[in-house]
C-alpha cells in the first residue's frame, strides 16, 4: 500500500528523486533531506518525452542506485505537455519502486527557494511567476515564511506590476520580465532542486500523495494553440455580419 497523508515525522532524512518538466527545462535532482546529491538539467523545448527517463536513470546510476523514500514532481501550473509527461513518469517510478509521490506545485517550489533570503528582509513578500501564454503569466504571492497569500492567478503584466513593492522578491522563470522588486541570481528559473528540497520539507511534515490519484495542476483548461496563419484564416472566413 502507498502511504497516505500523515503527521508523523520522518526518522531519517528522506532520499527523494525530483522531476521538473513544467516548462522548457527537463531536469531531475536527487536529495537526502535538503542536501543535494546530484542534478541533471537540459533546457530545450520538446525533449521531455525522449530525455526524462535518460536523465533519471543516469542520475540514479551515478548515485549508486540508492533506494528512494519518495518521488517528487513539479505539478504545475505550466506546459500541458510537459506536466503530463512529468507526472506520468513520476507515477511509473512510484508504482515500480512502491514509494509515495509528492506532487509539489511549481510556484510553491520556486517560492520555497526564496524563503531563506526573504526572512532576512524587513516587510518582505515573494512573488512566484511563470509565463502562461499570450503575454499572460501565472503568479502566486507568498509571505516571507512561504505561506500562500493568494491563489494561483493568470494575469497580464500590468496586474503583477501593481502588486510588486520594493521589498518583493521575484522568483520563477517569469520573474526576469519585470524590473521592479528584488531579483536574486539563481531564483529566476525552474530547477529540479527546488522541487526536491520543497518535497523533502513536505515529506518530513508527514505529507504523502497516492500516485494513483495525483493529477497535474493545469489552472486553465487545455486549448490547442493556433498559428498566426490559422488565426488569420479564421478571421477571414467569418461571415460578414453587415451582409445579413
């Protein structure tokens, strides 16, 4: 049986393999507690289905094929295709190794990486940001301790700019779009290590997810992208309302 949510603390630092495929990055990381044992990252769109298993196998092999306490996955929001690939692969590992799955919200993982710095800044908050589509962004705001202040929203740049103060730390792959706030090198990206370390914190707190029931956090319903030519064709093929 897979573990269910529990408040029991772990007796030893958990060994967790984490997967990040919510954006262009295809990455895996292995941690023991919050200590990073290894990480492999490829930043190239469209390679997740071909390279994810290769990276995971190599990382585990290089680490001596250790037993795992859990598998963690960046659960979204993000790329529909990337999320499906990452979650499906993580589930397969969990079933094969008989370990629980930790589905870590992508923006939560980014924000958690900023918490150690945020705690040192007076009146600080955190904005975790990732690109959505058509000049819209996923954004979620957190306190300096990493507690969510808002739900995940899909908003234009102007809405985000209005909420950024001089003491707001921006993190996540969409942070570089904005000039305001505090920018920390290394935090304006997706990283499997962020997912792994947040997963380790959740594991120690007793959180477990059943891989059979985990689904990606899409936030928006999937809609096929249309090319510029397709959009132009659809506009030109609409009936002339004035002719009726």
